[in-house]
C-alpha cells in the first residue's frame, strides 16, 4: 500500500514539473527557403504570423514531390495561420511586404 502511494505521488510530480520546450521563433523575409536550411521545425505543425498587422504576405509550401502542400494568404483580417508539418524536402516561398514569424 505504501509503495502504491509513493509511486502515484511520484507519477503526479513528474507531470507537475514537466517543462514545455518550444523552439525559438524564426523570422523570415520575402524569399525562397528550404525547410532544412532555414531552421524551421520538421514533422510538427507550427504557426506563421505576420509581424506587421497592416502587412500582406502569401506563403506557399512545396513538398519534396514538387506539389503545393499549402497556399496561405496572411493579411490584416487573418494575421496568423497554423501550418501543416513540414518534411525535410519542403520549400517555403514568402511573397509580401512584411516579415513572417514561425513559431
């Protein structure tokens, strides 16, 4: 009985003190970027957000098979979008007048 209480208490302590680790935000300007070389998170979804609320940006995500995986327009009415997970062969094309923060 004592071991059960101690193990349950230890189990809850582990979840209580778990630290959530996220990658630092990456800011990219207009251009063509490889997902691998840009330092973006691979195989997990991330958010893309324009830094200027009055800016306009088009994001195009192309996968390793050279097909368009996502086409997103960020503007004053929709400043943030959750992107699908990238793979190692993905490319990101940013076209617009404001930087984009990926987090």
